[in-house]
């Protein structure tokens, strides 16, 4: 038999990334995908047109320097372009950052349960994932995370609001945390859901980055901006860090179509904010409805809610499927349900009212 070489040990132990499933079509029932925290709205005004113009250039490589996107972001965010590094989704940007800073023997601290891409992205570099349990109400335990930092720690990742549990950190607590983190550690603030936060003291990643240059802010066009299918996100970081991320990125990773759509999305802010407000109103309706039914739900600040169902998670996902809703189960732990169309959200509430596990 031919000998097939084996991949690195780290690769053979990678946890799988489980994508949210699409619904199976059901005759006579509209089905909804509430499993990937996507935006249920169609593209923002002007975005399809900009993307279509870029499609006509598909015989050419994209602008590797993302010039138009960096210029638009720099103006919008008030940062110089050398603080920016784009990638095919902010997940890719995180991969490049980890590749630039971590190797075997290094440690990366993050909360758990949190975004399922983190342990995969860390493990693939050969570094060790140090997972700090959330508090019982689904929040980061910042004291425990600070205590988990060692001489080998290269990066700490904060996810706010936390996917999949929902609560957001406050600006004051992250600011105080950053001040405690030793000088050899970068702090990643993953703000994938920042537009949905409605707390009194929301995290402002850019302000944190200005105060603490070792803060790396991750943002994405996938959620509020509704460009999940195009794969584009970015980091705001110190110029040295941004340069290291860009150095590790795939050449020509962000497609011409994605660059054009992202720039056009930044121009459609008014429509974006209206949609985000509507999604937030729906989220708050679902949260209030679940609480009125007696569900103990961590405070949702993203576009999703978390049902800590434990052993009943699989049964719940199956019951949701029966009602035409695809949720994202995490076996033995809980189900994350994205906020979707009002009809989908109402159906979730009806189904939860009937659920007795
Ligand atoms: C969705 C998400 C991202 C962004 O994903 P991309 O589609 O790769 O931009 C990043 N972090 C968290 C916590 C997310 O949930």
C-alpha cells in the first residue's frame, strides 16, 4: 500500500467547525435558518450594484492592497490606513494574527464557551488553547482570565458580545482588564456583533486601541452589514501588528466583489442602522417573551439568544426542526438561536412556550 504522509499532530486533533445547517424544505411550511447568526435582510441599497460592477472585472486579480476599502475604513473610523488589515472574514484575520504571533509552546487565553473558531485557529498554530470558563450567567470571568496569563501567553481574546451566550462586556471593565495585562500580551477584542449592543457602557474597541496600543480590534461585514457570503472582515491594530497580519495573509484573499460590496455597505449607513434597530427590537421581544415563559436566558446583546438546555439540547433542536426552525445546537450544553424574520422569531416563541423538555 502506498504510504500517505500524515499531517502535523496539531492538525489531527483539531475540533471540527460545525456550520449552521440550512433548513430542509417542508411542503406547506416556510422554514427558517436561525443557525448561523446571519442577517435576514437582503443586501443594503447600492451594494448589489457595486458588486455587479466588480463582477465584470473577474478576469483581473483583486487589488491586493485593498486600497479603496482601507481608504473608506480609515475615513469612517478615523484611523490611519497602516492600522488596518483585511481578510476573508474576521476569522481569517484572527488566523493570520495567530500565525504571526504564536508557535508551539505559546498560550492563547480565551473564555469558554465562546466562538467555536477560536480553539481551532489556536490549535492549528501549535499553540495551546487556555480556556477560562464563563460565569454561570454566560459572561467572561475577566479576573480568572487575567489570572490565566503566564509568561507563555501571547494573546488573550475577548469576545463581546460573546458568541454563543450573548452578554456584552462593558467598556470600563475591558479598559481595566487591558491595563492589567502584561506588556508581552496582545489583547484581541472581537467585536463581530458590536452594532447590536444596547448597554449603558458599550465597548468601544477603537477607543481601547487608542488607549492601549496592544489591543487588536476585530470587526466583520458578515453580521450587521449582511455580507456573510462574501467573506470580508478586518483588524484595527498598531501598525506593527497590522503589518504582521497582512504579511501572513493569503495574497489576493479578499475578492474584488467583496471589496466593492464592503465599500458600498459603508456608504449605506442609514439603511444599515434601521435594520439593526429592527433586529434589536426583535431580539428584545424574543428575550422578553422567553423570560415571561420562565426561561433563564443570559442577556442577549448580539443577534441571537442562548438557551442553556444541557442534555436536552438535541431534543430541543429536533423539536425546532419540526417547527420549521433550524437552530445551532452545542451538544450537551445549549442551543443558540439567531434572530431572524419576525415570523421566525414568533414561531420560536410559540415553540418554546410548548416545550417542556
Ligand atoms: C461571525 C463571527 C465572526 C466573523 O466571522 P467572519 O464571517 O469570518 O467575518 C467573528 N467572531 C465571532 C465571535 C463571530 O460570531
